[in-house]
């Protein structure tokens, strides 16, 4: 049965959102919450071998077709992190404003005029003005890719769906800490979005 959320992605109506694809979380042993994750950990192998290559393809296609590209990163609005949420404090996710590793990874580095939204909670719709920005841009369809599948990506998907966006998730452009968690997350929020693959999204991206 065809997913009723299945769609094409047209410039002027669509945006590609990268969630937390920042150096501090995508470089082995740098994550303050998981410093034990080295280059051979499942998470970093999946990022290196599957997720980042697929995201790079999505990024290139979105730029070529005029689809909006947005990045959200975990980064405080202050250097002393006094604005960070309680949950992120308890999880040791306190990234000061201007931290040299807070920005997106080099493969996804924003170009001039692309939007980067720093957030201080797991949910980008809770701690940024992304809803306001998307509506100003005329976006109705949101492609979500990033880390981690069962936390910040999960919240972006559910919150976007609740606010009336049509959401698609290329599962092979997302990662979490185990394959089981990844698969379970996609099953759990599949009712809020169209779970698909990078190749399918690429073929559905249309220029205006």
C-alpha cells in the first residue's frame, strides 16, 4: 500500500533539514556524552560508510534544484551555556556559543545564505524559530536527515508532522548508536512520515 505521505519535492515548497550533523558529534571520541565511541564503533562506521555519503548526495541535489537547505546544530546562545535546557545539562550536551567543533561537518558545510539554527534542546521546533522560518519560506514538505535517529531526528519528525508539514525521512541518511535502535525508531515514527531511501528522494527532487 502506498504511504499517503509519499510525495515529490518541489523547489519553493520543500526543505532539506540536517539535524545535528556537526563536528563534535560526528568525529570519533569528541562527543561529550559518548567519548568512548571511537572510529570503529558502529555509529561512526555507519556515518562514514553510509550516512555522510548519502547526505552529501542529497545536499548537492537540493542545491542544484533550488530546494531550501537548513542545518540545525546543538549550540548554546551563550558562552557559559546558561540558556541550555535541563535535559541537555543532565546529558552533558552543553556546547558553548562559538565552540570550534559546533558547526556542521566539512562535507555539509553551509554555503552563503543557507540557514543554520542553533538549538538548546533535542527538539528543533521547541528551541528555535524553525516553524516561523519554514512558513515564511513557503515550505510544506520537509526532508529530515541526521543524528540521532531515535532522539533529535525523532523529535523533528513528530513535531513537524504535528505542525502540518509533510515529512520524509531517508533512513539511510540517518544514524543512531545501534542498528536495532535505528530500525526501531523508524518503525515507531513511521506513522508520522514517509520513511524512504536517499535514491528515492533524489529522484523526487524537482526544480521549480
